[in-house]
């Protein structure tokens, strides 16, 4: 009887040791996968664009430089859009008040795009295509319906308009203003383009005419479209 019990205890110990080894292997694999995923993310060239919805230079940059880069090199770039520019904001009697570079229409246009960029029901691809579409219109502040129809998300119109016209849109725009101020207050030029989270005047100037060249030069993965 004693030998049987000892055999059972030995067997249980063996099983336990195998479980520990298996757990160690699983933990190692999880760490390895995490490291690989991080490296994959780090391969992307980060492009942050600080712009204004009615600024001619912003419209030109987003439609002629950013749009083709994002569409052709999508797997190699990570884009952050910040619609605020040279605006200012202050809280008066509990409500955000804005003064925008190109007037009140631009404030509303900035809020529309802020609401789009922070909307949880829209996919990142849809957000980018909406911004690109809006910036390609003669009046971006008045073209939401047109662009939503283009991406087949017309059902989002009422929600986004409520956001842009209310406290939510104001709060979102104010937060984008704080992000803009962290780069430079006020911005020297709109759009200001920050590559890989560090402003560089030479890259800023080059980005206005050859953003693709910058991405291809800096990308570790060298996308085939380069």
C-alpha cells in the first residue's frame, strides 16, 4: 500500500513539474509575441499633422501629400491628425470659447473633424477618408453629409453634428488645442508636420512637397510602394 501511495505522489509531482514547464514556455512565448508586436509597430513612420480645417495650405497638404502616402504606404505609417492650428481657447463661465485663424466657420469645421477623429463607431480607415474628403471640398465645414455619403456612413450624420454643435465638440477641440500647444505655441506654420514624434524644420519643409520621400527614407521596412 505504501509503495502505491509513493507512486501516486511521484506521478502527481511529475505532472506538476510538467505543468510548471508548460506555464514557463507559455509565458516565454507571450513575451516573445509582445516583443515582436512592439517591433512591428515601431517599424511605422509616425506622422503627426497639426492643421486647420479652412487653411488652404492644410487642404493642399492633406489632399496632395498625406492622402497618397496614407493610401499607398498604409502599412508603413501611423498618422495622427490634430485639427486646431493657430486657434486659441479659453473657458468662460464654464464654457469653452474659441478664436480660430479663419473665423467661426473654421471653429465649427475643426469641431466636426475633432468629433470624427474621436468617434468610436468609425473605423480608422473611415476617419482618414472622411478627413481627406472634407479637406478636398471648397467648404469643409459644410460638407459633412457629402463625405459621409462617400464612405457610406450617412447614418452617422446627426450624431456627428450634435457633437460638433455641443459641449462634446468644444471639449474635444480644446483637448486638441492643448496637444497643439505642447508642440509649439503659437504654431509658426500651418500645417505643422512632426515626423517620428520630433519636430525638425528641414523635414517640415520637405514634407510640404515630398512626404513620400521622407517616409521611404525613414522606414525600416522599405515598403514596396517606395
